[in-house]
C-alpha cells in the first residue's frame, strides 16, 4: 500500500502567512515577473467569486474587485516540503517528493502494527500541519486521489482495487500529472468524462491518438502506476549571506563569490564536486526567488562555479536582502570531472556518455536515461513489444 501526503494550497498558504491569514479573504498568488499575467493558487473566498487558478489577471480582478495579490515564496514552499519529508522520514518512511509526499507503507507494518498503525503514525507526524491530507491506496495515483478526498486528520483508505476506486472519478484527476495534464481537455471534448470510461478504451486507440502519454493515462485509469522512488539522503550543504542594503549588480556578484567559497569549504561536502546547485534570494519587496542550475560537469573550482552562476543573478525580479546558495546534488569524491573530454577513443566516448547521463538525471530525475528491454516480440501492439527501464552504468 502506498501513502500520499498532500498539502493543498501550500504555495498560497506559505506566501500569505498561514491558514489563519486566508480566513474569509479573497487572496491569490500574484503573477510571476516576466511571465504571463495569470494568477496562481486562489483561496476559497476567491473561488466563490469565480476566480480560478491560471485565470488572466484582468478577468480575475473583474470578477472579484476586492481580490488581494500576494507575492510567491518558492523558497518557503521548498522548505515546507523538506520539513514534511523530514517529518515522515522520522517515522521510518522512504519518501518521494513530487506532486505530494509518497512512501511505501509495507516496510513499516511490523514497526507500527499494520496499515492502521502506519496511518496513525503518519497522522501523528503531521499533526502540526493542519492542512495535510493523507490517503492510502494500492498505487501512487490512487493514493493521490484518496488524499484529495480526505479531510484534515481523517485519512482516506482504499480497501478494494485501485481500478474500482478510480472508475467513477473524473478524468480531471489526470491534470495532477504533468505528462497527462494536456490530455484532459481533449478527453472531455471527446465525451470521456470518467476514468472508468477511459480504462474501457483499447490502449491501441489511445496510443494512436495521444502517443505514450495516452498509454500512461490509460494505465493510470486502470490502477497501474510505478512505485515511489525514495529520494537519496543528502545532508544540507548550503551557505547564506544577509545583505545590509538592497543589493544589485556588482554587490550581488561579490556576495555570490563569498557564498561559493563558503559552500566549497562546508565540512559536509567532504571533497565531493557539485553537480547541481540552487541559487535563492529573499527580496526586499517581499517574497523569494529560486533558480536551479545544473552544471555541464561536476565542479569544485570557485572560478568556474562563479562563471556558471553569475549570469543567473540577472534573473532576479527585484533587489535582494539575502542570498543563499545550496548544493542540491553532489558527485562522488575524486575531484572535478575532466573537461573537456577530448579524443575519439572508446574510453573517451564512454566517459562523455556517462557524464551526459549524469547531467540529464540531475536535471530531469532518474528516468531521464532509460534502456529498451524486449518483452514480447510477437505482440501486435508496439507498446507491449518492448519496455523502458532505467539504464545503469558505472559512475552514473
């Protein structure tokens, strides 16, 4: 059984200052600077006026003239999810963070006394988070659907099969997955309103119309999903610097240089080069800014890191009062990856391939590099002839 812990409206709650700040107020997240003028998450009071997530700002203000806009706080959201994951890991769970916090409950049965004991342990762990919704089901997607139906401190458990539970749910649930989000509008226009109707269709027809994403949606509707992939334990390697005045330009670049030196001198790094880093800032006007940077090769030289990170400072939407640099992923110890990798020998080509795979996984996750495994050569359905599985190689 898979447990899903979901924090609804987390981005809005963090930006507004907690659930009490939203009581009776029509509040929405302000559009991001430089992006489309669309509002983010909205409060219940704003929804009562017809304001919805992704609505154009002008239309939202026309429907609700008293609508209040708050500045997004992506750093605070990340920290909230980290606290949630750390809390669940405290009860022994191996947590995956994506659109929620997922973990497999079966390894915890003996420690907590079965399914009910695991749910009670998760409920006790999340008792300080009033907005947490907990669902337990046979698959990740079904657990997410159960969490959406759950109430605060009242976990929702799916006793039967995942397919039976999902059959009556609307296809709009597919919008919670990035790969299947774009299919919702097309499916509803075709008259497919429930996941049961979608599961009854032949997989070949969905593959022909929507490609691999259509097959994924079909599998989710049938109660099939990949198990959670626990995140790798990584001790926090970060450095922060408070700025005396609103900093821009060269002041920010000098502060970045100080942060890089502090990060490389951090004792938890233990000589490992940095493969990806997160540059964040707390803005003077309120809110925060966060940017992930994946280096072309693992770095431990301050000058090269400064060249890679300095250009991102131009993306700051406002002057900063605090700057933070954190290592999100560290490569194995042994110095920087040799760069450039020159030559045409087999060893050099393999080294290039392994470094490219490591960089892709640092950007897009573990499923960024897959290999094809032949399963049923005689099948008439292309999707059944072969399957994709994570590709593993030395030094990856």
